[in-house]
C-alpha cells in the first residue's frame, strides 16, 4: 500500500463503478470498518436486517442499554450504513424508525488505499 491517504468514503454503487442517484447515502469507509468491528453495532445491523425498527424496539431486541443503542444508531447513520425515517402509528403518534441502508459492503485494499463499496 502506498503512503497516500487511504480512501475515506465512496458513493454506494448498484453495480461496480456505477453511482446511484445523487440523493443516496455516502459510505464512510473508516467509520464503517470501525463499526463493523463493534459487537453492539453488528447486533443493531443484524436486528435491522430482519425488519425496520424504532430504537425502543431495538433496545429490547438486542438487550442493550438505550444509550448504547442510540449511540450506535447515530454512528451507523453517520457512516451511511443505516437510514432513518418517520413512521406514523395508527394512534397518530410519530416515531423514528431505522433500517439497513445497504445490502452488501465490499472492502477493497489496493495501492491507492482502502475503499468500501456498498450496494443497496
């Protein structure tokens, strides 16, 4: 690997080399790698891979503290691995719901640094 700065982020791609629409999330390579090595973050991703969930349901599902779940959700969303949206319940209350933002993450290590390629 050269001494140049590693790639920090890439645009998600649906096929190798092809960018999604401009409103798609950018994946932060360094943050994604760090989060994927974190047990709590992986448990959040595993639960969200089954179905979109609000944070309160995630707390119960993965048996973690509320603070831990919210910290991981914030980090995962900032890294581009999770997206949130507002859902309206039948009783009219609104709540934020989270889902996995990509189907796959591929790691590339080359002479120009580390790159993360994601597809959704």
